[in-house]
């Protein structure tokens, strides 16, 4: 089946952890709540409801800072077993439409419904039915996006949040993408967005004025990806049963970090982001060996990982020191992460031995 015939749905639960908490305790509705770690233990917000977001509270924010923004914020401890159970119910609903499902986290997934015969093959009606059934069965809301590819479906699911549905038909792709701000493109972070802005590129229409070769010259291999997205092109298939090997976060800095102390000062924020991503993994994943990646100012890079080191601030600080010692030069990028294994694989290994 050609790419233009594909029908992709991206489903994303609205403030998933917080939604489960409000569902299970109706007295929490209409008040600002968050799920995360305690402020007095350097905790981090995993997610929050829209009442909390109105005060500026965001995911991956330090709990102490969130409380300064919203003194009435109620921070609840995560109940991962409850969230995983709800996720399994949602994925059971999704499997009733197609086996072509790519889970991204507990509360988010792509579906390829190109060959689905339900509702006469209407992806829009399938998405509507998914949202209806999730609400009826779990009493939480889901936003969905429908489009010819994954890139556009994910953007569409965020277009009318919360509790929304947005559809981009093949005929609408050109006009929709042309007006899309480049900062909405997958992979365009703050640094890349600022560089694009300096070049006068603010929308995909602006990006479309550049040749593929010119973008590659400016952005390297990512320039090829930018060119495709600006045309609304995304050939990636929905990956079924994909096993992740690691989970990580990284940051490229506007100015090179001059020494080890400056690098260490960035670790707490990176660790907060990493912990949020780990919390959103499927239940079968087990975090393992931590690692640190550094890219120096001359674009050389190194990665250090070690068994037995905890995925804590102290552990990553130790790994960072080892990585920095290999270069001893200004640093333009820091990445931290953990290798992943499958709980199922570990059970099989135990059986073997």
C-alpha cells in the first residue's frame, strides 16, 4: 500500500496519570493536582491536570518550583500499577480495530487502520469510536489525530486537546503543512528552532523555499528529514512489537559549557526529564545500566556506561566525570540515559540457568 493511501491514527490520553487520579477520587476534580515526587525530596512533576497548567505548572518541572507557582497544588504519589492496568485496557480497545499498533508509552500509540473494514474503513469514525469506548470503559478522555502519516497524525492529536479530534485528509496536507510553524516539527528543539529563525525560516512554507541540498549543508543529515517534513512526507511505518534498547534525553547548548562544573550543573534538569520518560515506559521494560554521552565543541563524542552505577544524580555525576576526562574540552551536548531490558527476557534467562 502506498504512503498516500495510509490511514494513521495517533491516540494520546489527556494528562493520563492525573486523569486516573481524578477519576478515582472525584473530589480532586476542578482543583490543581499533579502526580510526581515530593518537593522536599527534590521530586519532579510527572504530569498535571489542566487546572495546574493554568498556573504554569508543567511536566518535568521540579515539584518545589511547581508549588511556588501554585501554592494550592496537590502533588500525589504515582500509582504505576493502576496506570499500567488502565493502559492495558486501552490497548485492548485498540486491538479490536487493528493489530498494527505502535505503543509509544503507557498513554500514547499509533494505529495503522488502512486495511480496517470497520465503519466502512473510515479512520475518522474509528477514532471517534475509540474515544467513545475509552470514555465509557475507563472514564478518562483521549485526544486523537487522523492523517496519512505518523508525523501529521501526532501533530493532529495535539491540535484540539484536551478531549479533541482533528483530521488531516490527503487533500489538506499541503495547505496544513505550509502554515505549520517549524518549531512543531518532530526533532526541532529550541536550538534548531533558533537557528531556523535566524535564517528567516519560521513556517514550513519558508522551509519549502530551500532545496534539499541547501538544508543538508546547513543541518547535516537532519536537513534531509526537515526537507521531507516540509513537504508533509513521512514514510515511517507503524512499528509493531518494537523493542526499545534504551531511553535517554540530551541537550545541545547555545554556548559550549567550558568545564566539568558547568556540565555537572545541567545534570539535575536532564535527570528530571529522564525520570519522566522512564515512568511512561510500558510495564515490560526494566531500566538497567546508566550511560552518559558527551559531544565536545569539535563534534567528537564519547559515551561512558557502567554496570552497578545507579541511575541517580550521584551515579550520573560519576559517569559524567569519566566521560569529560576523555576529552577535557568545552562541551556542546550532554545526553544521559539507561539501557533497557525486557522483564520477559530476564525470566527466560532465569529458566535457562
